[in-house]
């Protein structure tokens, strides 16, 4: 379910689209949190789901990942109770207008990871995701349960660790009729199509108060701040304020450049005493009600771009 937006606002500019997306999308409490935040400000978000979050551990060897043993997964598997709880949440979130994308399955990064996969192996991985979505809830319940969504409705992907041969996996995405890739890195500018797909990158930004370049992703912000090490609790207010200032800074840059979309990536996490989730919560809450801003899912942006992308 996508909403429609005008080509231009009353100020003559296109809407300033804020696109918030999450990798993994497993933690039940954080599902509740982000749906509540979105509801308060009429935002829609994209949740990149990992297949094992819908598949019970007892059946993990059904999954045969490229270059790994059957049942391998760097993010583990799920209990039947958790699978069924997530199934319910996914149905509710989709009914609220949120989008489900794929983060594929085993989350293999580095050597023997997704960076070495061919188009055929990516195709197999995406087919495995479909199978987990379709059959995982029934296996968890030990009876027939409808899948939380039709995998054919998944139109975008973010690869694990943003890795992978872009041409190889984008061919696999194209075969499936997918519309956008959210795996690359880039800059604050209007998106274009690459290999037939909209390229929705995590954007290069400067960490507020420094000269450090980082990406609009929570892990990268954490690394830029403390090299991904947990800071003392006393530093939390300062670190959170710096992340929030970074978001505000890039929002101002977008306005100065004609409102190109802002892509913010997060994980379902509480890293560094929840600095990044808390900063993003504040930013979304204060920004999505601003008159020129529209807080949208990736698929809503892709639909708008197909009609109105500025020259």
C-alpha cells in the first residue's frame, strides 16, 4: 500500500523525502517501538527482513547457502514461538503501510561471503528467502499457517554488510522484477537507475563537529564515534547529540541542494547504550511533521521517482 505525493509542493520544490530503513528486523520490542514512532508522525518505513527470522532452528538444514554448509547462518535461527510472533507483527506492519524488503538469509560477510557469489548463487539465495517466508510459519506451528506476505511483493534488497558484486546480484534482482537496490554507498543527490534498478544508497556525510566522513547508517556512525566500542554511560548524551546534529546537518544540506532524498539506515539494535536508535527516534519525531518533509518507504519513493524524478 503506497501513498501518492505531488511533483512539487506549494514552495515550488519537490517534497523532501526522508527514507528510514532497518536491517534484520527481528527484535520484537523494537518492532513495537518503530511502528509506534511511525504512527505518531504518519511515517512509512522499510524493514529489510532476514529469512532465518521466520524459520525455526529445527529445520535450518533446509537452507543450503552458497559456499557454506547446510544450515549455516551468521545470525542464527528462530524458535517456533518467535517465528509466529514475527508473523503476526509483519502482517500488522504491512497493514499499516510499511514495506518489507529482503536482507537475504545467512548474513555472510567477508571471506566466503556474499561478495563472492555469482548471479546463479544470488538467485538461489533469493529463492531460499521466498521458501522461508512461505513455509517457516507453518513449520513453526506444525500446521498450515498463511505466510505473512507474498514474497513476490518484495521489490528491494539490502545486501549483508553492503557487500556483493553489484552487477551479479542486480541481474538476479532484475530476473525477479525487483525495483531498487539499497546496498551501495553514495552521495546526497537525486537517485538514478543502475543496471535497471533504482540506486538508493546510504549517503556519505560528515560527522557533526568533526572532519570525519561516515555513512548514514548506525554502525558506521558508531565506528566513526568510538570505533564500534561501547562508550561509558557518561558519554551517551554527547554521542547521541552528535548523531542527531549529523542528521540535522544533512537535512539542511538536502534543502540547500533542491531536496534530494535522505536515506537513513539502522539496525534493530541497542548499540552503544542505544545512542543510534534514540537519536533516530528523536530525528524522525521532529522531522516527519515538517511541512516540506515526507517520511516514506523505499517503494513509495521508487513509485514517485517513476513519475516525477527531477531532471
